C-alpha cells in the first residue's frame, strides 16, 4: 500500500475512534424509521 493512502487510512481510523468514543461529532448521521408493518399489510390486502 502506498504511504499516502496508508496515512489517509490511519487518520480515518483515528477519527472514527474519536467519533465512537464521543470525543468528536460525526459530520453526517442517518436516522432510519421503520414502517408500521401492520399498516403496510392492511393497505396491501384492501
């Protein structure tokens, strides 16, 4: 692996660790909302 790519990978791992430990805030976050299964099934069976 090229040294430059390794340095980027190492920096990314350090940043990920800091985010995981709560020492740094993530730049992005995703929130998933699960659909109501009963409502979906009721709508399909009309």
